[in-house]
C-alpha cells in the first residue's frame, strides 16, 4: 500500500498541531473565561485528534478496498491481423455487500494505446461492472493480455492499494495482408508438367493406390469399397499435383531497408469511431513492413490458386518454409512472418545463391526487396541461368524517404523480361501489387 500527496499534507498538519500544543499550551485562540467550565480541550489537541482519526480510518478503508474484488479479461478472438480492431471485455466484480467508491484499472500489456485503462466509480455491493475496450492493431507480434493493475483507496485520497493481476491469454497479431485479385505470372509458365511421383498428404487429382488406415488419416480419404472387400479400413493415396512451386524470397538485410523512426499515433477506438470512420488502414512508412505484408498477400493469392508456396528469409536466423498447399500453409507462413525483423546481414544475392540450387526447375521465384544494388541483378541472373522464373517486387525507396532512384535498375530488369511490381508508400498496397510496370 502506498501513500499519496494528501497524506503528506495531513502529516504536516499533524506535526504542526503537536508542536503548537507543546510550545503554546494555551493555544493561539485561548478559551474565553465563560467557556472554561464547559471544556478544557485546546484547538491544537482537537487538530491532533482529527488528524490521527482521519489517518487511521483512511488506512483501514484503503487496506480493505480491494478485498473480494475480481477483475477478468476476455477476448473472443486471440488471433487477428494488423489493421483489424481487437475487442476485449473487462469484467469487474465486487463480491462483498459493501460499495466501492472507485476502482482504477490500468492495462499494462504491450498493446498500443492501453485502451483497457479505466476509472470506475460507485460499484455497489455484490455487483458486477463490465466494459469493452477497442484497440486498432498496428504492430505485428505476440502480446500477452496483461498484467492488469487494479487500484483503489480511501475517499480522502490518503492511501492507495494496488493489486497485480497476471495475464492468462496471448494475442497473436499477424501481418497486414490484402486480397489480391491478380498478380503477374512469368511469361510462358502454365500449370502442369511432369508427374512428380511423390506421395502427398492432401487430395490431388492423381490417385496412386490404397493402403491401410493409420491414426491421423482423414475420414474423407477412406476408400469404402476396398475397406469392405478387405474387411479393414483402407485409405486412398495421392501423388503431388505437377504444378510449378512458388518461392517467395524476402530481403531482410538491415542495410537496405528504410524506416522513418517516428512513433505511430495511437487512436482511441470506440463503437462510434468504428461506425463513422471508413478510412482504410495504412502501414507505417517502413519498407520492411510493406515487404512483409506483400509477402503474405502474394502467398495467400497463390495458395488460393492451388499452388504450393514456400518462403525463404534471412533475418536474424534463416527461415526456409518448404512449399505446401492449403489454408494450413498460409497460417504457417503468416505466423513466421509475424516475428521477422529487418536485422539480417545476408544480402539478397547471397540468399539466392545459397538456396537456388535446391529449387526445382521452372519454379516461380518472387523477390521482394527495396534494394537496387548490382547484387540484385546478379541474383536475377542466377535464377534465370537455373531456368527459374523470377518476379520482382520492388519497394520504391524515394516514397519512403530515400534519395536514391532506381530508374536504370528497373530498365535493365525489363530488358531481361522480368515482371516488375513497384510498391510505394503513398499508394494502396493492393493497387501496387496488382499493377505490372
């Protein structure tokens, strides 16, 4: 339990009254002769009694101010994306028949804005108070919903008691992605090719045979005629669909990315704001944030087309996600993108030269980078020599504050027949990714 400023004022008044009683026994306001028979209590003695009584009552009141008070935080969804509004409900319960004059709720979680902080007044006995906090998510990562600091005290503002309520849940904020309707594909590259002759866990048009059912197999894969004939459960096996894989190379080299460094303004969100505000969410002026969002959006686009998508990025550690299909692969990609930072030391050309020999021929390779250095052209040439199909997603640096132009760099890539998509800070991400230079 802590003391507040008012406590020191009362303590100073008490000390003054004690000293006054010692040095001025009669007091500065002597009792008139006609009242001496009625009382012998001097003014300083009265002040001492009042101050001591006030301190004692206030301390006891504050000590029991949080007894049987419970605070709970609930969220319906613990997995959202940047740009969405997170909704969290706070429930404050008073389980004693005595009323609480005031309670202060402080949200100490890492979520921007601390939208859950409130001051509640006059909570009746055996009553519950609840409210909803809205937070506009503008940062990737995992955030624990807590701790929550609950404070209360006496009505005179002398003492304050606090209690720390640890968080039980964690919110995962995935990168911001857009729903692309189109994205450039390499010229002359169509779905199809040689049969891979490799077993696949997902259902594909190429059936390879049947085998015995094993725990974990999907019920939809059971082949009932074979099961009836062999009198035991049999499941169908499939071969991988012979479509070219898609690999997304995300450049995380710290020396090429640009960020303004200015903190993003925190908006106070409520239901009225959500009804009236229709402005789309805008990413901060950071090339890496745009690169991460572009990677997630492109992966979602290709996965909707039934393609197998993999991601390679050399951040603090090198991440290589093998290409797979389906919603599960998209979740894996977004979860890995959530925690990436632009703190890598390996340039894009080094990453391509390291990983390109393991890529199957005719695979589509999407390069996402803000760099216009000669090494990027070397990376493109290395992909072409291995009969891979590169697509360049270039983050235009001048729109993010850089003074270096890349007109000649982009011209040389066009001469090689490379599809180029330019992303700018002042242009919506979806419009940028759907437009080929």
